[in-house]
C-alpha cells in the first residue's frame, strides 16, 4: 500500500497515511514525464573571459564561496590544450540577477579592472 501524496509505502493492514491523512492505494501512478513547457530554463550571462581554464576555475570558486552559482564555458577542450592558437578564451557566466554582485567580487579580487 502507498500514499498517493507523499509516496510512503505501508505494510498490509494500513488504509490511511499517518502523515497526510489520505486513503492508501495499492499502486502508485507512474509520474508523468515533464514537457518542454514544464522545464524552467535559466539564462546565464557572460561577465568575463579568461585566457585559461585555471583562471576561470579560480574566479568560479571565489563566486561560489560568496553564494553565486557560476558556469564556465570554453573552447579549450576542457583545459587539455589551452595553448591552441584559435582559442577565444574561457568564459565565466552567471545568472542575470547576480551580475552586479559577481562583478563587484571579481573587481575587488583583481580579476576585473
């Protein structure tokens, strides 16, 4: 037996969920697959480009300890071949609402002048 609300499983003989106070069911319904409309996409905005993944990782760590989620995007093959002449650098991206705080933190740390 299962609670249709909290999904808790019960032994035989129980008929109501002790937590939700709803009738138990013999099987849970399969969870519907989320559609594209159900998915929330978060735009990340580039705030700085570094010449190496190492520099970007250091800045990302600095932002992380200050509560800002950052993403690194680069064309340097994951840092494997950072000396590639056609590399355009490694970008550090943050959510739009974190741009001002992130720029201030990176400026204070000397990453942005």
